[in-house]
C-alpha cells in the first residue's frame, strides 16, 4: 500500500494543513525549513513521469492550492520553493506524486 495514499485516507496520522476533494496537504515530519509542507493529490499518481492529459488537472489544482496557501500564510511575497523529485535517481523515496513546499529559514541551495 502507498504511504501517501494511506495518509490522504487518514489511516496514518499527519498534521493536516489543507484538504479538499482532490488534494491533501500536511506538514513534513522532518522539516528542512520553517515551512515544509507536502502537497499530494488524493488520486494515486506515481510521479511527474505519470502525468497525462487525463490527470493533469489534478496537478494544476495542486499548484493552485500551493499559491492559495502561501498567500494565506503571508509567504507568497517573501518567496518559497516547490520541489518534486521524479524517480529514485532524483531522490524520490515515496512513489506517489508530491510537492515539497519550503519557505522561511532553513532553505539552502541543497534544497534545489
């Protein structure tokens, strides 16, 4: 079973930041910056390599949610980083599409 699918179904505890019918957002358990959230589609998509015309609206919605949350938190003007590792060689460890959103102190070039 996919770890992030289980988190989105609330079968595994997390600190939920935002949820709607398409997206689940939670705080990373090992934050690399003051703000470090994970944005995941509830639909299982393995990685960016699996984005298609049929599921790309889900990905677009993820980015809409990221923009909304950063504005609500007052972070949008200060800057933030969105990262998605695609594949094992790129550092992906959970094979469910997800976006790391980092902001504030702690962001370094290593988080590129």
